[in-house]
C-alpha cells in the first residue's frame, strides 16, 4: 500500500525544484531528476547549482501526508507501537542505548515544492 502511494506522490515531484527539511532546517535542495525505491530506502538524484548530479537517500516513511506546498514524510514511532505503552517504552529504551541515532527517528521530513512562475 505505502509503495504504490509513495510512487504516485514522488512522480508529482519529478523535474521540479524541491527542498528537504527537518525541524524547519533545510538539509538538501535541488531539481529532482530521478528517484528510485529499493528495499527500505528512497534514492533521490538531485541537480544542484554546485553538482550536476547529487544522490540523497532517505528511509521509506511510515506515513505520507500531502499538503499544498509539498509532502510530509512521517517517521513517528506511534506508527510502530500503535499506542501500546509497553512497546513504546521498549522502543525508547532501545533508542537511548544505541550509539547511532538517526535524524529521522520519531521525526518528520518535509518536502517543499518550489512554486512555478
């Protein structure tokens, strides 16, 4: 289900200037040339003024929310534990004990589309 939904949403972004933001901080931007979904990751090939081709990979989101200016990719833990308090505590305990922390964990990624003139 999410794969079909993801594919249709990403096709709307092709050949458009987009920016990726987490917590209102832009982390990548450029013209989306191509995307590829493989296993649990999405690869975006962006054309930027500095580089003719730059690849950016993100995990497949748990949920996608459409808005007028783009999309929100939701990586919230509530999609995993489904309001089960015990499972929520277990996920948080594992998260605190691991050394590597993903910037996507329990967060949202906003993809903004630049308006066409």
